[in-house]
């Protein structure tokens, strides 16, 4: 995954109401408490760009989640209508896959709705969608479409 550089980074989730949550990343340690609905959010201070993969750790009373190989840089978002759904394999530069070995580029493809048409309503839980972070390499590039978010 990649986090935006030079901006406060919100990290959020859900837990048992009143539960204490600690978020650790790049030497920062932020603590917050889940509200009565169980939602929590901690804000990391602005981060300096770094290609060094680090661990983002989120600890609650009974659980701990860790995200490894997290870097800090710029995030670019691409969005649009059906014309944004063209796969790279169907472009005029098909051999691009062999050259797509750039581990400091991470991408996230998200399909937010119940089908490939997305949604008009904001969502805040990608666990209910089809999406995952990937490192840019020849194997992952052949799965890219322009629905992909290239940081």
C-alpha cells in the first residue's frame, strides 16, 4: 500500500464501542477510542516520502492487524465512465507488461458497486468490494485496467 506524503493521513476502522485503538507507523504512535457505533479514526502526522517499505500496525484490545511493505509518496486517482474500463492488454502497447517492473509504484483497483458499474454513493469500506493493493510488476500489470488507482 502507499500513504500520501506531506498530508495528515486518516486511518480508520471499526471496533467494539469504547475500545482503545493504537496506530503505529514510521515512528508515530497514535491512540483513539471507538465511538458508540464502534467507528474509530486516528490521524497520522504528515509523512515524508519514502520508498522504504514499513509496517503499519493497528492494535485493539483483542486484535492486531499489520500491513507490511507500506511506502509513502503521491497518490493519483483515475476515475470515469465506461471508457475508463479498458484493460492494458487491449491497448496498442501490449508489450508494456514486460517493462512494468517498478516496485515503488503500487496500485489499487476498486469496483465499488454490486457490479462493474460502480456506485454513485460514497463508501468507506473496501472490504465489501473487490479491491487490493499490488506492487507493479509484469505479473500484476496484466491484470490492470484503467479502473486502477496508480499512486
